């Protein structure tokens, strides 16, 4: 039985990029430099030809080429339509006649020069207007690919990374720029896709063992016959496991909130703030902190879950970092100057102005305290800032006079 011949192998992948080859005649390549040179040189040549033609016609008209002399002899007397020869005697001498004729011709020449100058200025003004209008139109046509590149970049920044420029036309600098930008978008899209895949895998791989540990600890703690030492150890391990779960959730949320929000829906910040207050009400009551403030409707386009995370993190921080007695937290929402505003202010310790920026860094707290605190994992403000940026907004912290902070979250409506 004859054996089946093996399929031909694929040709080896070239190690060179065809786009990097230099053309045989680089000066024949229709680059932007050559096109602009030809455009402006041609415009200058056309404008020069038109201006010379107009000046020649005006000069011919002013000098009255082909017309009669500006004077004539009638019945032995010289008369002129352009010169005043009334002072010339009836029988002038040759010297008087020549002087009068010279004066007449010079007068006509001066009139011709004055008229030529005035009409040339008008022609130059008209040609300048035409040249500027034509140059503006041609420059817009030549630079239109830049506008396309800019619009695509804005769409990419505002929505997703799947858009491409795909610029057609001559192989010039703008085409190279568009192709380079498309290649960069391809790499960014692959990087973000890999990041999302990693976040999804890490979410599953990290949550599962922590959930198993929590279940085993809760089962052992439910045993009434366990000794007190084991009960105390179980509670400590359960608290540590809970803290690890919070840390994993915070890191995953921080990683996922770095991207722009693609799917947006109307979200009322007043409703979001009210839900956050309901979740933090029990902790606030246990610490004796009063939550107050008026919340006016402020609808924005975004992700409701992430926006609720902003409000919850800010309210929880305001409750946890407060004064021991007679503390309060004020939460307000409103619309100002076409932007939605969420403000969370609280009483608390005095915060130096130079410490404000450190509060938004991951795992950083006031007085450079890091891990080991029962007030959280140190990711609340970092997550809030990332979510605000993903929605096209910003968050600003200001020290409050007398202690505490004032958090301003500004989001586009």
C-alpha cells in the first residue's frame, strides 16, 4: 500500500518586515514633504503668473498702448485732453513747444504709474484672499488624515480598544503614523485582554481556597466540644482569612477598575449614596457616628456597582477614621456646572496637607501605617480613585478645618 505523501511544509516565516524596506527611488515616494512642496510651489507659480498677467494688462491699459498721442495740432495750435496747454503762446518757439510736450508726457506717465499702483494693490489683495482660501482648503485636505487619527484616538480613550484607523491613501508619513498607531492599539488590546484573563483566573484561583478555609474554620468553630484555646485560634484564623478575602477582592476590583467603562447606564448618585449609607449604618451606630446630609438627584452615565463602591469606601473610611465621641459624617450629592458632585466630609483627626496624596496610594494610611490595621486593607481610596478615573471623573481630598477630611467626587453628567 502506497504511503500518502506528506503535505509540503509551510514556507519559513520571514525575519524581515517588508514595510521596513527602503524604496528604490526614495525621492519619488509621495511623502507629505513632497506633496506640500509641490502644492505650495504650484500655488506660488500660479499666483505669480496671474499677478504678472494682471500687472501687464493694467500697464498696457494705463499707458494706452495703441491709442493716439495725448496731444494734437489743430489749425497751427497744440491741444491736449490730458494736459493744460493754455499758457502756451500762439506761435511758440521750439524750446517752449518741447517743454510743453515734455510736461504733458510726464504728466501722463505719472497718472499711468499712480493708476497702475492702485490697481496692482487691489489685484494683490484679491489674489491674497483667493490664495489664503485655496491654501486653507488644500491644507485641510492634506491634513484630514490627522483629524481621522485624532477622532479614532478619542473614541479609543472613551470606549474600547477594538477601533482601528485603517487609513487608506498614499504611502506617506501620515499613513505610517496611522499604521503605527493601529499596531500600538493591537498590542494594547492584547495586553488588556491578557490582564482581564489573568484577573478572571486569579479571581477563581484565589477565592476558592479562601472560601474552603473559611468553611473549615466555621465548621470547627461550630463544634461545642472544642477547647477554648482552639476556639480562640479558630476565631483568629477566621479573622485573618476574612482579611485575606477582603484584600483579594480589593486587588481584583482595583485591577478591573483601571479600564474605561464600556457599558454605561443612567445611575443616580443620590441612590448610590443612600445604599452606601445603609450598608455602613450599623458600623456607624456602633461607633456613635451620626450620618447626615441632603442628597439631591444627580444622574450620571456609568456602572452602578462601581459607583456604589466609591460611595461605600468613602463613607466607611469617614466612619472608621473619626473621633471617639460626637462624630458625624455628612454625605451630599448635587449637580454643579454640568457635573455631578458627591461630597463626603467627616470629623476626625487632623490630616496634614502633605499627607493627602499618600492616602490614595495602595496600602497607605495616615501616619504611613500599612498592614496590620483592623480598619481595612488600605485599598479603599485607591479603588475609589480608579473607579472615578474610569468614569472620566476625579476625586479630590481636602483637610477639614478642625480635623477630618472633605472628599469631592466629580463625574460628568
